[in-house]
C-alpha cells in the first residue's frame, strides 16, 4: 500500500463496529535495512469486559522493528479505537493487537505491553513479543511503572 491507496489518512474516518472490521493500513518503510525501533503509546485504550459489559482501561505500549512496512498511524488509532465497544478479556485484546500488527507488517520483531487499570482491586498486565529482540537494537524500557496508582 502506498500513500495513494490509503483510505483513511486526510479524511474523516468513522470507528469500525469491531476490530475485525477495522482497516489497518501500512506504508513502505523509507529506511529498509536500518535497525531501528518504532514505538506507539496509547495511554487511553478502552475495551469492555465480555461478561459484565463494564469498561476496561489500559495503557498500551507497542514496539516494533520494521522490515518493509510501517503501520499508518491514523489507521492504528482507528483500529485501537474499535476496541472501545468490543467485548474481550485483557489478554485477548493485547495478543490480538500484536498478531494483527504482525500479520499486516511482517516486522523483524514486535512486542506489546498492555498495562490494564484495576477493576475489583487488581490490575492485569499482559505482555507479548515475537521472539528475542535483534542484536544491537536500542530497546528502551516501556516506561510504565508497576501499579501504584498509574497515571
């Protein structure tokens, strides 16, 4: 996909009814062959509990090393927003996001940290990565403190 075929950038785009209906778009990596990390932070991720319908809130940190493709950021925002009315457990949300990005981008490496705020007095943190990070990659800490009243 190139900038000419992007369907969401530069225009009004509605939130899809579900993550499966979301159009996650990609653009060519302008620096193929260079070892670098791309980080997206989503401090206001929301989904709903599939059992109770109560809202769940999380701070997501997505790190990936691109190969041929980059995720187009507006489409990522819309994709993440599509979880707002989607019923899924924390673990399913986090791992599904990672797998969708891997399927779309085929990155060299990817990791995601899903730091969910507590409900019932207990936070749940979910971590997923595709393997060991590439040798020589500068990999900063995700910057989310262990739970003590996240903010």
